[in-house]
């Protein structure tokens, strides 16, 4: 397992080498790449060290939050032998975001704080040349490979949260997660244009254009917003960026790619939080 110092210098070295390679190859003269790109994976202990967690227990609530490596075979997303988005794999670990969602708070905090949230996001990625940001300018969708379980009542209270390098650092761009399956892996595709601007947990009256440079991607369970409590669990395999031509799942399913594409379009194009 790498130390934080090793991670910092390895990240700095990669950032420098990638930049130098782009200069030598004159990459800037080429058309921007629209190929699918993986932002984050959740398949090892080193991967999970890159994420921070939090919940209402930090301010006086009673919810719990965990982000662990799940080695159970059932946590593996099985894919077809021929894929265009992921290489076929038989078994690998994934992350498990889990805990108890509670709406009550400790007695001394009643009437002062609101319970009912748990979340995780990637930590800042500093290098000697500044923080690493992800450019989504030439991609249309955020793609998440997930499996929801836990108490069914919690399934409709998950949100995806994006932070960018925009001028207001407290802005979070948010979209609700909608699932089509229970306790099965699926790919969820969310158009970036459908994310809405929030600030301090509230929908902003003024909706600005989102910066195309991401600082962090995270997922939250907001039970307090919908008066939902119970045991929650969400497995996460990867977070990617794709375009329309690649927004088709390669997971085993009874439907066809065409059916999934049509359902995706009907589900996501006009849905706001």
C-alpha cells in the first residue's frame, strides 16, 4: 500500500510526463478526444484511500457511514465477453457505501441541527503543479456503474454531487440517482446538462453554466430531504465520462442495447431533481 508521500510524487510525476508527452506529440493540434474515459475506480484499498466520507454524526446526528472494499463475489459486475466500455472480468472487488440512515439527532442538538445524510467524494488531488482536475468539456454523460441494495425505501434518496473549479467554491452541482434494478449491477448515464446548481444544500435561484473542470465527484444519501430512514448500501465499481455513442451498458441483461438506449433517453433527458 502506498504512502501519501508516494501517492503525491507519483501523481506529480505522471502529471509532468503526461504534459511533456502532449507537447512532444503536439497533442494540442489534434481534435479533442471523445473516447470514453474512466475518472475513478473502486477496486482496491489504494483506490478507496482517495475518498473522504461524512454524515450527520459529524454535527450531532445519529447516522453512520462506511466506505469499504467488498470482496464478496456477489459484488462483481459480470460483463459480456465482448465489450466496448469495460474489459470483461470475472471477479474483482468493488466499494461498498453503507450504514444506517437516521433522522433523529442527539438530545443536546435537537432543534439546532438536521439529521439524515451520508456521503462520500474523492479527496483533492494535489501535485507540485497544482490540483488535478478532470476536463469534461468534450463528453456529454457521467456514467456510473452501481448496484443498489439495503432497505428499498432508501433507493430513491441518492444524489450525485459534482464540484468544479468555478468561482464559487461552495457550489455543488447535483442530480438524483434513479435505479432500474434492485441488487443487480447497472450502468447509470446522467447528462451533464441536467445537473443543477446548489449552494449550502439548497437549490440556487440563479442557474449558471457548470465549469467543465471537475474537482470532485461524490454520492450522497439525503434521507432528511424525503424523511427516509433505514439501512442503506450501494456498491460502486467505476465512474466514467462518455458520449451518446458510448452510453450503452455492456452488463448482462435481458434487454437489448437498443432497448437500454431508448429507456435511458426516456428516463434522463427531461428529469430534474
